[in-house]
């Protein structure tokens, strides 16, 4: 794989050169509508390596028996509709995956960063929304590699998947993507939201072929997506009512099972609990005032209590808008707070909710919650913010 070492400005210049797809209708002129599905339907079984469901994505961490569904949004980031869709997803604590167009990322990288900061996964949808079956392999540098670099620059994450525009792919597309470490990802159900058929029709199309691991194709960019925004709450509620957990795809692979809690004590601090398994990586902990117990907390909000530390509740098993990054105990030892990466605060036991920064500024990445003094009547939330240049 070629190493691309351009500056952000140079990347933006490369992306913006050429025929930009204007995408007002969700389809490039003369190429057909993106979601007609004829090509994918004809070639799906003949193209090994392309993923049509969550469990088919290498490293997804989910198998065919997992009751999960992935919501995916293409063609953004869009200055109008991406923030609206993100707002709905945040309100529901629903993670999703965004397949972005490079020149849109170059125009508004802050939206890509905001999506990632909110726990969304971001992946590649080419620089100019091109038909990958009609470009030369040499054009992948500008159409695929540049967009991977733009997204990584914007959100600091590794790009792991490529969604071919117009569902246009073949064995060559899948292998050129694989050579770059990208899985070619399609969908189980096309919402047909780009046709603006009304909220009811978008919902009905989205729920076709619903099954474990289903991937639903929606759009946040490329045109008027107000119907998508309007349909989203009902879609999320319906999926959850049917017992599906919404998961992002193509992000960092979930932690392997079999992580264990192991605490080592020094000086007068005893290690009071044996190894315990955790599904998500451990990110922090807090001690009781007696020094005879402690809690550890995992990124999914699960709490493990040891010694005289009581279990007072957790977020384990819920869908969080951002991973938990730290916890602090109240002075009494009968309560604790957790803080999530987006500044959300969860309180348990005698820990009072005193305010949060949840979603207040997507540029902030929270790293810790600190109890203020011995009263339990205050805390600090510690954030870091990337500075320009
Ligand atoms: Zn598209």
C-alpha cells in the first residue's frame, strides 16, 4: 500500500480538483439511483469478501447469532442534515456508521470529528462518489486513499471499510479495497430514503430483510434528507422494540472477551478481589474511604466491586452515546459518578447529578471526573480539546 504523506491542505486540494458530484438527488447524473440494488443483487454471491451483514465484517466481534443491527448513513457530512441526524442518534444513545464522501469531509472536517467524538464510526465512500467499477486502479489513490487520509486526519481513527457508491462493485473492487485494509460493505436493506418516498415508506423499506446482523442503508448527505431525519426516531424505536441492539460497524474492533480485572496492591493497600472477567476494556476505578475496597469500571459502563465497595448500579448492557472513561467515588463511599468521553455523567447511590457536558461541545474529549473535596457536593470534569495547527 502506498504511503500518502500530504498535508491536510494538499489533501483538500486534491480532493476538490476534478468533477465534484453535486448529489442533489442522491444519484450522479446519468448513472442511475444509488439504491436500485440491481448490480449488488446480481453479483453478491459471485463476489466473495464483500460484507452484507454485520457478522460478515472481519473483526466486527459479532456472529450470526447476535441480535444486532447497524444503521449506516451515506454521502455526508452535510452541514444541514448530518447534525440533525447526529442529534437524534445522541438522543437515543444509538451508535451508527457514516460512509463519507471525501470532498464533503474536506469542506467540513469538524462534522467528521463530531461524529467520531460522539461514538459514531466513520468510513470511506470515495472522494467524489464515483463508480469504482469504471475507474482505473491508478485512480484509487485520489478516490479512495485520499478520503481515508481525510477522515483519519479529521477524527484520528483508522478507516476500515469502503462502501462503493451506486452499489457498483465487483471482484476487482473488493480486492483493491482489501489491499488497502478496507472491507467492502454493502447493506441488507436499502431504505430508499434518497427517493423521498415519505416517512412510512422509508421505515418499511428499512425493515425489509430484518434479521440478526442487518445493515440498513440511509443517507445524511447528497440532498434533502429531512424525511430521513423524520423517520429515524421511529426506526430506532421499532428496531429496539423488536429486540435489536444498534451497533456501529467498521470502527475499532470490540475488545476481545476474556479481559480480566486484576488489581495489584502496594504499601498498606490490599488487593481485595480476585480476577474477574470483563467484556469491555477497563478504563478506571475508585476506592472506598476505608481503603478496604474499590470499584473498577469498563468502557461499556460496567462496574466491578471488590472488598467493602458496594455495587450501586452500572450502565453495563445499555447503549451509550460515548464510552465511559472514568469514575469517582463520593466521600461516603456509598455512591459514584462515571463520566463518558462526550462529557455525559452517570450517577449512582448517594452521588448527586450536578450537571454534565454531555454533547455540549463535540471538540471536547473527556478523560476524568474528580470529586471536589469532602462534601460530595461538587465535581470537576476533565476534558482535552485538540488545538489547531
Ligand atoms: Zn452514496
